[in-house]
C-alpha cells in the first residue's frame, strides 16, 4: 500500500477489514507527507496496528523534515529488493494519491524491476502491465 | 536496604553506559517521541522529552500522538558564556526551537520545542560552541552553580574555577554521548568505567552550588551539596561545607519535605574535590534506590543521622572537619543595573522575567541581547535568579551597551514593583509534564495583582521574595520564598509564607489549595498588617513569623521508618 497524504485514507479500511476477517499474510504501508508532526494522518491508528501485528511494516517519508526532501518513491527504491520479492511472492500493490506521485512511483517500480528482476526496460514495462492486468497492481490517482 | 529496586535502577544498569536504544529511538519515524526507556536515559544526555499539553486533546481527536518535542539544557558551570556562545545558542533556538532562549534557575540555557529529527543536529551544534549538555539532567551531578556577580573580588574567579574543575571531575565518563550525538566511532571495550558513579550512577539528581558572600543568590541551603566561599583579605581560603538541602516534595506524602542543608564544617580549598566526591559517593552507596521520592541526599542524611553521615565523610576524607567559619548573607537576589567591579570593569544585570529571553512589542530581549552579543567583548553570566549579567565591560564601552539597551526597550526593565525583580517562576504548563498549575505564564498576571495590593499600602518599593512553582517539585525553589505559590490543581495553589530574605529559613504552608481570589484576599489582609505593624527594616517573611501568622519554621526532623 503506497498512499502519501490523503491517499492513505482507503488503506485504513484495508487494514481494518483484514483485521476483521482475521486475514493471514503480510501487509506493508508506505506513507509520506511534508511534516511528521502535523501531517502523519491516522498516526495513532497506524501505531496501534503495528503494535497489534495488524500491519507488518510501515515506511515513512516526510519531505520537509530534513535538509534533503524525501518522498515515498525514494523509500520504495531503498527497499527495492524487498518490494520485488513481495511482488514475486504474489503481493497486491495499491497506489493511491496525487497523479504526479503515481507517475513517480510507477517509474520507481520500473527501476526496481529492472534492477532486482534483471529485466531490460521493455520487459520491466511488460512485467508491470501484466501485474495491472491481473489486478495485482491497482492505482487510484487524482 | 533489601527493597525492590526502582525500575529506573534496572534501566540504568542495563543501559550499556547510558546508550540504551537511543539510536534506534531517534531513527524511528513512526513516532515523534522516544521509547519509554530511552526517555529516561535521554535525561543523562541533557534533554527531556515533553509534549505540548495544551494540544493533547485536540491531537487525540485528530488521531495524532501528543505533540512531542524536546527540551535541551546546557551544562554551564556558574552560568558563564561568551558572546560567541550566546549568538550560537540564540541562532540554534531560532532554527530548531520555539520561543527563544530560556535561562534556568540553575544558570543554564534551555531551548524548548526541538523536534526529534532535529535533536541530534542541535546537540552537535551546541557542542561546536564548546558547550555541552552532558549530565544536565538525570541521576548525576547537575549544573554546578556559582554566585553570578563577578564584582566582589579576585576570589570570585577562583571560586568559578573551583566549580568548573568540580563539574569536570563529576562528569560521567561513558562515551555514549559522543557516539550518539557527535558520531564518535565506538571502540569496543574502550568505554571507561564510571570511577565516581559506578554502573547505576546516583539514586537521584544531585545539586551543587557555590555561594560567595554577601549574596546567597545560589540559595546555597537548597543544594544537596553547598559551599560558602570563605574569603579573607580578598583571598579564597576555603569553604564552609553544607550538605542535604533540597526542595522537592510530593503532595500528600508526609515522608517528603523540603530541607535546608546542614553546615558540617570548614574545608580548605585543596580538599574540595576530595570532599565533594566523598559526599557524592556516600550518597551513591547509601541513597534509597527503591523509592525515588525518598532518594535525595536529604533523606539519606536524615535516615543515617547527621553525625553518622559526618563521621563516614570524615573517614573518607581522612581528617575531621573544623567548625564552619563565620559569614553573612544579605539577600538572595541580584543587583540590577550597572555595578562596578573590584578591577574597574562594569557589569550590567538585566532583569529577565521567568528567564524567558524573547521579543515582545515593547521589550525586545532576544534581539537586544543579540545586538549586545555582537559587540560585547566581555562575557555573559546567567544568574540563579534567571537574569543575565552583561559582564566585564570596559568603562568606555558602557555607553554603547546603554544605547543598545535603550534601543530595544530594555533600559526601563528595572522599573515597576520591587516584587517583580525578585520573582521566580518555573516553566510549568504547557511544557512540563509534572505541572499541576500554571507558573511562568501566570507570573505576570499575579504580579500585577499583587503589586496593586502592595501599592494600596505603600509597599510598591518593598522587596519581597515571591516564587511560584507549577508543582511541589519546586524548580523555582519556592520553599525559600517569603511568599510562595505551589501548584496543586489548575488555578489552585498552596500559599506558603515566612521564609527569610537571606535564604536561611524555609517557609510554611499557610493556606492549602486556594484559588486566586482567596490568595489575593489573604495577601490583602497580610499586606495591610505588614504596612501598619512592621518594625523598621523588617522584611515581610520575618514579620509574618514574628507576629505569629505562621509558626517559626524549623528544620524538619526525620521520621523515616526505614
Ligand atoms: S516545579 Fe514542577 S511544574 Fe515547575 S518545572 Fe519543576 S517539575 Fe515542572
């Protein structure tokens, strides 16, 4: 689940639903905003979900809290090996948020597939398209 | 004592020299705070985690955790800072903190409102100014205080040097601080053991102060370990040794009490480090480590008995202590405005209410002191009364300082009621986690109202020591004030009366848990009586004791059942 800013909203429901139905398996959220202190949406819920094991993994990117701005796509690249491994293991990838972010995330995914999947650019595009066709990579950008 | 150790003791022992998991806590972006255990260890590094209590409810509704931020406190023996250091701290406060610089009641700087990810850069930058924050909080020796006014004699500089040396001697030796904040490479096995503290440091905080007569600005009787400099013919010969002072009390726990330090005897100046270390290690070995409410040195002494404590100390020092020498204190305050020193240099003491260096529309302390720091060639001295001295000014540079003071609305900062000039307030709400009532934010208001009453009886110029604390922990040393308010609940205070003007007598509880209206009604009656019945030159605190409004406060005898 990649949902910076208000894009995180649907993922609350995802996590709640998985908890309600007692879903097994792992989940991973990457969230971003400008400031940790004021814009970490639903912070207390994510902290609680992590603690309760309802969310396995949470990575964060706060763009204005450090000298160099950090965005979700950088977190993706940093964790590229794991991202690729999760995809290979059949993970469903959801992206929600601003259009420009969606584009950057897509480009980052492409780089990850090239680097960690040992594919060339064309094959990486095909890999992502296939994920989309099979419903394993869904985007809701606005 | 075979009681269960307090959790903090276990934590210290397992902290690998105060490292804990601080590094991991700092890197964890999921929270703006630290892990619970690391919040304790952070204190030893000179910082406290706090949160804005005004925002708690609102943030909870927004599903945000409390607005965590950090306070950083410097270690600054005697409160001496160079203009370059002043400017650097000022810049750091502007960049990373909120609300300017704060001067503490222990002569240190505090910067508040630092966010977690800025903590490391801020501490690193402070260290670049050659000031550190090691042991500014925590169960260790805290910032060593020294009478701030450098005018009296050459001996002042010597006392300052003694305090500095003692402060260095009592620093923790762990390299944790340098590794965590200054990126020093960890060398396996190179960590020095703690020769003075041992693996669990002290049972509780430990406070040291040096007083230089005739001004007891450091409130030497409130310190765990106090030294009164004995100066003969302008030469420092030694110190009277005082042990076992302390302010902190817990509401509703009769086992806790404020206590004045006892004078144990006279020591030569060459004995200073030995004696101080002996007192500290005696407390280290005998202090209560199971109940933190009872672990300050004052309780250790009352439990062991003063004689036993003294004999143990003399055994460590290797000789018995001769009786204390005679001395005299005039007051606990500061001398405002220009004062000429023994060497013809000048010192300007500027009043800073509650130690808050900030700009308002009319009084621009932050920019004024910044402007002064840019041209000043002497140094700054933070006073135990939260004021600042622009110290060591050449006679021919006074005019320049005067102009800058005037330009920033600071030249008139001395006008107004005398009670304003002595008042102390702790930080309290919204920052301090222990606060039960307002202190610093409420001070200007309550002072106005008290001044209105005083003026009614012609007491506008009467110096009265007034202090307010947001809780009984007593950071503003309220139990040594002629009038004190100690917070009990929002808007409610215990009214304490009857300490003396020299800081030698504790006050007593007069009215419990009263609101402002009741406080002012009480004071109105008292001020009226004081104005009509006082003896010539009699101070308010002495008056209320003499006429029996409060019983003469005494030393409190230990009634510990340990
Ligand atoms: S006296 Fe109490 S409220 Fe005031 S700063 Fe100290 S601990 Fe906080």
